[in-house]
C-alpha cells in the first residue's frame, strides 16, 4: 500500500512513518503527495479512507502525524497547490459547497479557513492555481465565472484578494490566459494575452508606477551599416530624456561590450571585435529590446 515513509539514508533507518489506512486492508493506501515543509513540520495530502483526501502533517513519527482539519468529510476536500508564504501555508480546497477555492492555514485547525469565495455560487469554484509568492503578496490564476482565467493577487485577506488589473486598463481589460509564472531578479514574470497583442511575456516589479509603465511599448533598435567594419550607428526609438543601458553579446552569450546611459542615437566602435554575429540588448525601467549586427 502507498504510505508515507522516512529514511536517514540507511537501510535500517528506512521505515514507514504511519499506516493511515490500517483499518482498510486491500486498498491503495493513503496515497500521500505534495510533501511541503511548513513551521517545522511536513504537510502532505493523503486519505485515511474515512474522511477522503485531506491535508495531514507529521513530525516524522506515527504519534506526531495528524490531520490538519476535516474539510468536506467523508468525501474529502481534494487539497492541491500547497504553497508556503510568510507565516502561512496556502492551498486549494473544496468544502463541498463553494467549489475549489483558495484556503490558508497557520498550522492549526482553528486557523484554517477559506480566503475568499472568488466564484460565488453552489460548487462553482474558481480553481486557483500557479500560486506564486512575490514580495508581500501571493499571485495566482483563478476564474471568477465571469471573466475567465485571470491573474489574481492576495495579501491573505478577503478584502485584499482581487484581479490584477493595471490602472491604465478599462474595466473589461484584464491579463488573460496566464498559465506560467516565475520570480526572477526580483520581478514577477508571466505569460498573458492583452489588448489583441496575442500571448506575450509580461513582468512587473510591484511598485505603484510599474503597473502603468509595465505596458509601454518596448523601444526598437536600428543599427547601420550592417555588416559593419568599424563604427556602428545605433538608434533607439525613444525620447532624448530616456537613458538606456546597452550590452553587446557574442553568439556564446558572453558579454563583450557595455555602455551605460545611452540616449536616442550614438555610435559604437567595433574595431576590436572579432568577425561574427553579435547581439545588442538595451534596458530601461523594466523595458527591454534587442538587435543584431554582423562584424566583418
């Protein structure tokens, strides 16, 4: 049967933690999954064949293994997406009346509750997924039943849970079709569809102004002559007040040149570069663009 085991790396130190379905022989077992460390304990999804699939926790001993809370027993709440954020652990659960919604726990039964019924109605459920902590909030994708799968954000409270809607958008304009999120270099990246541009990569840095700046059209780079023997002219479609950091990379991804605070038009001396293909990258306040040239 499928049960939770523990090991110290030796044969003798490898053993079953507890048989959660000891009263139900000839079954598939507790089927533990989603092992997640939180507050010094190991939390996981499992069934005892009495209360359905619930969240359990353990300290590594049989006596120290217990169910967090019975939610929608005996059918089970089918917990999913266990995600630790701050002093809480968030997860998705179905209480049998509101459908799959976002829940939070502090590790106690009393401190385990739904965050918000995003899709009101009997057993509708917003099916939150892609739970991603970023700065002091948790971002995720959910469907409120009216606007489809959208990007949502929460601070852990019902009032602080809402669709992420940039301030320069109209009421019907949201970031849709998000199915991937990741935090990189202190920015949240995700794919989304907006304003008939198709599905593109988006990012923001969680500052008050970045929501608007986030949707600026990226600058374009024009280089000439191309191929180039020595002096390369570079033009950036930007106002004279905008300054960019420029970097040049070879085909192996190695940085061979860097110029800080470039403006709309300038020149680069490429005499010392070996013949081959090179890539230009510019960045300014979260906006990125690239170009390519050939060195003769």
